């Protein structure tokens, strides 16, 4: 190869890509050196995933060129990218659920007619050990947590000898602890001379382990700088194009009547193990009850039992004075409960339906969208346009199918639908995951607006600062129980951190 030593490992020059109604990348140039970690930032819909999909061969650019190790390359498919040592972990993982870890890792590779699984397993385990990516090679993907699935995705790239790793919002679905572990993995890769492009909405991560930052705005490069020469505040401004205020206006806390009561509720998780253990709580109108805790301590199951998606093994749920312990999900919706679920790619939105239909999903049975059994399409469109505007959903129009939206804009569609449909109680599980800074700020304000209108909000988050800012009371969950409930005004991050680890508390 005729690569000169000074040449960057990867160079994209003047790359443009349009989709119907959007210019996703507008003459973007980017370079990545060996052993370098480049952060790629930008608002939801700015064109980050598109640009990286071009680099890994999933999309073909309309114009522009790509150089790898100094020579011009045509990357026509993932196989070309792999040959060049480029690999990507996508925003929504692409593993096959029913297959094992090992089968996924070698999927599509030429491993001979009968692959030598024993040898492959040994190699995978050696890689896992070397990079501290713990996995069970013989488990099936559906048995794994998202954090584990991500480790499989990374191992898959390393097994294919990727030198340039593209990670598209890897930390959006991780717990803070897992994110920290991932940062160590990236550092480790870097120390071996491998390079990475890291997409994130979290400024701390950029500052912590990225060498350079590139900011995209509306498909074009808005800034490029060394991390050492910038600050989180500067980056936020560059992304959004205005000063970002990190404050939140709230009316004083004035709780109303009890909306939701849980009386010694117990429930099992998907594997049949106890997830909630005699769990009791009371939530008032006009209150945001925050739930802190490391993911996997019953938060998901809590949200599911109070929306009718999971059966109780014992205990009672009283909603607005009515016993809902055995009620169906539809009964909860009719009772005015809205739910922003944890897993938004599989249960939150229907990709093949339009943005408008997705937005109307919870309201189409009622006036004003329908009269009797008749759906009124013009009213559906009008409502959709209103929500698209107020939630700033980036879409060519209400008729666009949801699967063509960027990751964050799919999230916003679900948020708009649920918040728009909330009448009594909003159950919001990690609502700001995958959202950019501006949208996160907007969602927090929406939660507060629900509360100021007298509704109850149950808000699960792993971000302690966010909980202290948004919630009125904070409950800390540990192993299916509440460790303590603290007024947010009196909450201290250190104390919450200890409670989350199961230390201290009322029981
Ligand atoms: N396959 C596609 N068909 C049509 N439009 C698309 C397609 N992929 C992306 N787009 C559009 O291109 C624009 C950029 O999307 P992209 O997914 O690159 O954004 P992003 O920066 O990754 O955002 P996010 O932070 O929300 O993930 C968006 O307007 C999106 O709707
Ligand atoms: Mg994206």
C-alpha cells in the first residue's frame, strides 16, 4: 500500500447525502488519525449516523470521496469496510436474538464449511479477556442485557480485526457504571493504536476520553476542535446554535390528592425471579416522584405493573381510588395513564407507520380524532402537525414513515404521543435517553408542566443531577425495594449514590 506516514488513517472529503426531503450530509469533511478518538456531536437529526453509515458501507454518498490509509476507496458494502478494517456498532444493535454470542460473532464470515467452534470460542474468550469485555460465548442474545449485547457487538468488530471502530451512541443505553467501563475499553483500544469515532450526547464523555471533537449542525460541519481547547458549555452552544440554559423553572411543590397507591406489590421479572418485593408507595397529583437506582433493580417492572403490562403476584394497585390490580393495559390507558417505556425501539413506535399514525395511536378512539367509529384523517394530520412543531420532531412531514427518522427523533415522537395523551399519571422511564441537549431540556420542562397542571409523574432516571433538578421527592430503589424516599431539596448526590448501592436507608 502506498500510504505515506503522515497521512490520516481515514479521510472523508466533501461528502454529501440526501434523502427525500432532507439533506442529511452537506459537504462534510472529516479526518481521523491512528490512535485517535474523535467525538462526533450534533443535535438529533444532524446527520451523525448517516455519515457513519456511509463510512461503513451501508449508504452510498451522493458525492465526495473517502480515503483510507492515504488511498482512495469505494466502500460499496459492509464487506468492503471490513476489508479496510472499519467496523461499526449501530445505534440499534443488529444482533440476531435467537442465536448465540459466538454464532453472532462469526455471522457472515467465511469460517469454512464446518466452523471450528472450539477454536473460535477460544479466540473470542482471549479477546474478551484482553479488552475486558466479559461475555458468555454460548448464551443466546435474547438472554443478555443491553450492556452485554454491546460487548458482543464490540467483540464482533475486534474479531474481524477492525482498526477503526465507529460507536454510534453506545452509552445512551448503558448505566453510568457500564459507560465508565466502556470508556476504559476505548482507552485500551487507543493505546494499541486503534482509532475510534464516538457519537454521544454526553459532554462529560467527550471531555473524558476523546482527543478531538467535530460538531455537525443540519448536516454540515459547524465546528472542529481539540478537546483540550473547548468546554462542555462551548460544545453545547455550537451544537444548538444558541446559549443553553441548564436551569429549570418550577412552581413551588403543592401536592394534591393521592393519585396512585401501591400496597405491598410483588411481581416477577422475565426470568421468573422476584423483581418487586412487597413494594408500597403513594404518588400525589402535582407531584414528580423520581426513582433513582442502578438499572435492573426493579424500575422496569415497576413501570410495567402500573401500566398493566405485567401481572402482580400479590398486592394491590389503586389508581384514582379504583382497584386496578388486575386491569389490562387498555384499562390503564383509558384511566388516563401514559407510559414512556424503557425499550423504545421494540415497543414504543411502529416503524412502518407514519409519524401522524404513531402520534395518534393512543387517541384515535376518542373525540376529536374520531366520531363514533369514524376516524377523521384531517384532524389526525392537524394534531400531528401541532405535536411535530411543539416537540420539534425533525421529519419531512406527518406522512413520513417513522423508520426514516433519526434515533432521537423517533424518541421525540413517542414522547410527544405519551405526554400529549397523559390525563392523570405519566410514567416516564429514562425519557431523555438518546435526546440531544436541547430536547432533553424540553422534555424536563414538559414533565414539570404535567406536574404543574396537577397530574402525577413517576420519573425513572439514572442521572442523579437530573433527578434532583426535576423531581419533588426521590425514591431510591435497590433489589426490588425502596431504600428511602427523600425530598429532592434535601437530596445530596453522595447520599443517593450510597443508597443506590444498597448502603444505609430505612430498611
Ligand atoms: N434511510 C433514510 N431515509 C430517509 N431519511 C433518512 C434516512 N436515514 C436518515 N434520514 C434522515 O436524515 C437526517 C439525519 O439523520 P441521522 O440519523 O443521520 O441523524 P443523527 O445525527 O444520527 O440523529 P440522532 O442523534 O437522533 O441519532 C434526518 O432528518 C433523518 O430523518
Ligand atoms: Mg443517530
